C-alpha cells in the first residue's frame, strides 16, 4: 500500500512527510483491516509532525503514519471479530485502544483511560490506503452518510458533542463558541440543537460565514472588536477551541458570573476571578455511546460537516494550508 510516513518530527518547511510504498498490515486478534476512504486533517497532526509533543512521548514509534479521524470499508477481519463483516462501512476516532479494565473504562469514560493508545500518535493512523483498528473501538457508518464527509465526525464531531454535553443549555440560554474551525463548527450545531442562542467568535471571514450557515444567532469578528469587551458578562456558557491565551481570556470575560467555560485547548489565566464563582473544565473526545449518538444525528440530517477535499498524497500541502488559515473548515484527505 501507499502511505504518508513521518520518519522524524521536523518543521513542515523541512519536508518531514513521505508518500511511499510500504507493506499492507494484517489484522490481529480482535482487529479490522480497513481500506481507508478518507481521513480528516487535525491541528494535533501538525503538532506531532513538527515535534511539539516529543517531550510527551509522541510520536511513540518511528516511522509513523499520522491521521486519527478515518472512514473506510472493512477489507479483512482478525480472529474473534463478530461485530463486523467484510465490506462494512466503518469509522475510527483517535481512541484506538483502551484497557477495558480501569475505573474509567468500566464507568463509560474510556477516553480517560491512562493506558489509552491514540490513532496516528501511538500506532499507525489513516494517512494511508489501509489501516488497522480494533473492532471494539470501530463504528458502523450509516449508509446515508458520505464516507468522506463522515471523517470529521470521528474527531471534531465527538469532541464537540462531549463538550456541549457538559453544559446546561436550552432555550433562553446564550452560549459562546470561541474558535470556529473543525471542532468549533460542530460545536455550534450541537449547541443549536439544545435551543440555546449560539454566539460564534472568530477572525476568519470564511469561518464566520460557516457559523451563520450552521445556525449561529450572532457572529463576532474578533479582528474588528474585542470579543471580551463586546460580550462582557453576557454568556451563560462558553466553549473554547482556539489555542490562544488572549482568546481564552476574552472568553472568560464574556462569561457571566456563575457560568461555565469548557475548553478543548490548554488554558493559562492570570488573576482568575474566583469571586465570580465561574466553573472551568476541560474536555477530550467522548465515549463510545456518545460517538454512536453523533453518527445517529448525522444520519438523521440534524448535523453535518463542512469539508474541503484533497488527495491523500497531498497531506503536506494541506497541513500548510491549515497553518496559513486557508481552509474554510475541515480538510479531509481522500483515497
């Protein structure tokens, strides 16, 4: 098969990615061999490729195939697999494997498993023609969803769904979404489904236009106004997906006293206003039941992804477009 391999982390300008022919893997016990149809391009892919996470042991192997939000069809079954058949439409999210024994796995919080393995970071991912997955962490993709369009459901989709589920939203509530990229454009839709008014905050004209299309009640262009000042003390809840201390400080300023901020990015606050009794919590991915709910909502036409499609071999060029802010929403590599 052909695949994009990273031999050693380095800046994109040093061309660390290679499209080359390698051996097609064979599925082991409980595994699937998937013929990859598509894989979304996540900013975390860029962090790994450029070496931002070396101190944390990522990538865990070398060479490694990046990519962690994949769809395709089952090409072969490993021993013991009974929940899939060859030809089934399938999806894989970043959570590639968990221990199934710890307190988190046994309580429906497997995304917090300390032994978890992440697709495309600890094991080979989906920037390739074929990939391996565990049946226990693979998902049937409904026939009504296009496989390329479905790929971002398996990272932005599940991440946004889990984040919104942490909030008490409904009619009459105002929720801000700061950062309207891959995850943000999904969070807007899940928040809209609750009946809340969604205020989308971003700096890209393309992203703001997408937010309007997806049902945001209001969009705020952060290149024209200070969102924290403009929205000060007006939001019941805030979701942040922009890795910027300035953006997140503005989001906290916009949050009402007693409100909740959920973040999918690192935060650094100076002088946290404890007297406002605000809650700040992190979020990462979601559990398997939530992933299946995301797929159901997509199959029912209640949510959709906004994607730009590119050939799989062009991964390096697409990552550069991500870096320079040229993408309208989520880039997807397709075979």
